[in-house]
């Protein structure tokens, strides 16, 4: 081994025989699997019309208990448009969300540059939004966006009762409540609720088909019929009303059917894996006990450049892939995101335990 | 026959055994054909990165002689963004295009609603833009968009020398010239030019992969490296920077390879078909002699509601599909668009001639 250059974290992750995270490679096989049973004479959707798109929209509207659903190529497009519609309805540019909201940090400020909305940031980067934060919002907020779970801090959730209180408060004040439900299905086992129950607390909902569901791409925006119709106009304006979205629609439906029944399993597995990590003093997870299929792994007091080769070594020696990347989080500490999918159950438990114990020992010795 | 209700134009078109227009049904088979030779382990593009997208972008940049190319889910998105970038560079919101430009009539005013650009309309709905129109533009125009061919008036083109003069004038005046090249490859046989020669007259170019090329969806924006980089930022803002665009990228490449060599054939066939129609006094085409694979069929002095059943009858009786729809064009006249693709050559010439003659006689008798 010493004769060769050490593989990087990503390389050792890719080469390991057993992966603890995700649903597998993002490659063309994902498309081929989804289309293997679909007949070639299935007609394309045509600019948002036709049974191929409208049937899937109706299915999700019913599942989530909303009047109407509109399929979008991306959540970025769907959510900007939802907030814009709420803003226009209330004639106020002010919307509110978390400082680590996708719209704030991952969309090149599309909401501001294209729609000129003025977001107010609630809570802070270290914690989720509480009822207190919501009560302190200015009166002119057109829409409050809540992301469940709050992904960038490991996937944390408010208690369900607090969510109900936030919803009731917003209704009382005439503030639209929008759900960033990119990972909605992943949180239902923890809440012990049906999707429609959670969605009933919100005026509009976005869900993604390529997070836990593991599709190719695609999103759905749900709400009242007026919102749906207006969102189609904005979809056209954004350049998202493609002549054919069926590669995403049909594959989204396929993976939804495949993985919705597995969300409870992913959740239990996330708790199991987090417990294995937390048994090592040099490692902690956030949340300590996951509330969905995801959590963040934190290595305190270690730089990413020092921890990377250690994890890579463990992955190469044990054949168990634990982390594909590390990012610096504050001074002398680093973290990575863990999301449980189909692959976790394929990892032999004894090898997994041995790999994590080896990693824990080596980190403790640093 | 009289016992049954008359099929509509669209129904009779769909049922006919031979179709004169297009490349065939827009259905899932289009995707299955494109992916039959693609290996499942081909990696996905990832948010605009990776060989699957960058290889295709480089290929088109080279083919069209531009510094850089960026794949987009739609032309709507690509062209708004191109005009926005030119507008920002010149610090002027004024852009210029034809009154029947796609951005003006098919995009729900995305250019105005999202980018607040202020288009000036050149020429009029009955004719293409000339050098004279261009010379009369205000000085503050940031970008002139030319659509070649001008689709909504049947696919007309300026003579190449005039195009060169327009390009030279714009360069002299510091006005960016953008090509709406949704049907760029379709006009090369008439001009007798390579794609790169035509594109050299323009500062930025958009091409489509689902018009003559017949892909599923997708577009490319080409220009200098700065424009390409800025367009990626705007693509993210629009919600078009999908985690995976490979269903469109790989199928676009497949159909580009399949149909680029056929563009000269489509052009010759369009001229042949237009001549057959123009031999009937009740029918005329625009252009009279096509300059690409497309033209419009005009029935003067006949309402669409009267002509529709006549065409439907001919299609049902002869099995030759001529037109799928009619639209009113002015008082007591109607038209339809003809675009030649793979199917034209499969229509037996004697049956085609007989069908058009029958249609001509019936229209003349009305």
C-alpha cells in the first residue's frame, strides 16, 4: 500500500465494495430501469398538457390532499414561483425563510434577481425556526417558507405541535405558509403522519423526486387551483414549460412507487447508523437521533485535510464506504452529509461496525 | 361513410397510413431509440458539470465555431438569458426583434416580466427584417435578435448578402447580433453554407434539438466564454440547472447525428411538396419556393371551419395525411404549417399526388 499514492476520499468512496449512503450511482441505468416497463407508444406530454403529465399531477394532488399539482423540471423554479405568486397576492415583496434556505444559498439569488422579492431571514444558521421567530416577523410578510427537515443543519425538525402552532398563527395573520418538502416523504415516519396531514398545515407545497425518492430530476408544486394555473404561466416564463418533460415525469412516478414504501426503513437505518457513529467519542451526529433518513456527521477538532486521508484509509482497507467528501465547519472541525437509501441494507453489519470502530480509533489517536 | 360522424382534422391526420410531415409520433419510443446503444454506466451530468454535458457542449461549440456552448433545457430560457446578458453589458434594456419573435408571442412575456427588457419591434407581421429596418433602430439597442428562418410567416429568409450587411452594420454600431437558430441546420442547404459560417455573423446563437432534429427537448446557447459563464449563473437562477439533463443531452446528440445529414433532403422534399400544392389554384404556399424544410400552406377565401372537413375527408379517403390543424389567418382564409422530416420519403408519390389533386379539386368547387 505504501508504494502507491493514497486515494482521495472521493476515490476511496467510489472504489469501496459496500456503500452506506444513497441509492447507487447516478447514471443512465437510473433512466433505463425506470423505462423498462414503459411502452414506446406512451404519448409525450405536450407543453404541460396530456395524460402523461396530468395523470401524475392528479395522483400527487390526491396523495398530498391539495386541489392541484403542477410538475416542474426543478424545485428552484417551483419555489421561486410559489413565493412570487404569494407575494403578488398580498402585494408585498417580503417573504421569510431560514438563513440556510435553498433559495438563499444555492440559487444564485434567482428570487431576488428575477422576482425582486425581499427575504427576511428567521432564526440563525445554528437552529431551526421556532414559533417565537414567526411571531416576531413583520406584518407585511407575504409568505413564510419552512423546510422540513432543515437540511443544511443535518435535517432537524420542529415538534409536530409547534408546526401546528406556526400554521395556525400564519393563518390567523394572513401569511401564506409554504413547505419546502424536498424531503417530505422522508420525515413522515418520525412524525407518524400521512403526507396529506402535514401538507394540510401549508398553503403550498413543493416536493422533489430526486432526493430520497432517487429519480432523475423533477419537482411538483401543489396548492389551490389558482396558484397552479398561475404557476404554469410563470413556468412558461422561466423556460420550464418544455415540450416534453416525460423523461422526468415517468421516472419520478417509477421511483416514487419503488421507494415510498421504504421511507420507514431508511429512517430506522439512519438511527442505527447514527448510533454506531455516536458510540465513537471522536464522532458525533446532528441530529444525535435522526428524525428522517439523513443526518450530518461531525468531526470536532479535526481539519478536513487531516480527517480526509484517515477516512479514505479506512474505506480502502475495509471496503466500506462511509463518506464521499468533507467540508470545513468552523475552526478545526469538519462534517459530511449522510443520507440513507437502498444501499445501506446491503452492507454487512459486522463489516460496517468494524469500519466505524476503526475510524473512531484512528480519529481518537490523532 | 355517410353513416359515421366525420373525423376531425386531427383525427383523420392521426389515422392516415402515410404522413407527409414530421418525423413521427412524439412518444416514449423517441427516448427508447436514443438510449438503445447507451451504456447504463454512463454517468449523469451533475448540475452542468461532467463529461456527459461538457463533451456535447464542446462538440457544438466546435461545429458552430463559437468559443463556448451551454446546454439548456429550453430555448425560452436560453434566449431570454442571452438578451439579458447583452443588455447588462451595454447597460441598456432595449433589444430589438420581429413582432412574431418567439419571445414576443410564445413566452408569456418572460423577457419583460423576469428581465424587464424593453423590446423594439422591427418590420411587421407580414415581412422579414431588412437592413433598412436595422438602420432605423435607435442607437441604444443592446441586441438585435434575428430568427432564421422567420417561422411564423412560413419560414422566410433574407438573402445571405443582406444578412452579411446587417451583421456588419451591427458590429459597426456596437449592437450585439443574436441568432434564434431554432432551425439553423434546416437553412444551411439553401444558403449553401456551413453552420460555422452563418454563426460567424452573430455574437450569440441559440439552436434547438427538437425542431428539424427531432429530439425530446433541449437547446444550446453559444457565444464567447464570458457569455457562457454568465449564462450558467442565469440558468441556475431560472431553475434550469438541473442535477441531471442527460435524458435531453444524450438524445439530442443521437438525433443530431441521425438527422443532420438529412437536412438537404428535407429541403429538396419541401420544394417538391410545395410545387405540388402550388399546382392547385385553390392552394398557395409561403414561401412559394421554400428555403428550408418548412413552409405554410394557405387556403385563401375559405374559413378554417369549412376547409377542415374537406381536408379531413381527403385524408380519410386517400390515407395520406396532409395537415393536422388549420388556423384562421385574416378574414376568410386559413393556413397550416408544413415541416418536412423523415416521414415524407415514406409516402408513395402517386398517392401523394392524387391526394393533393383531390384536395385541390374539392377546394376549387367550394
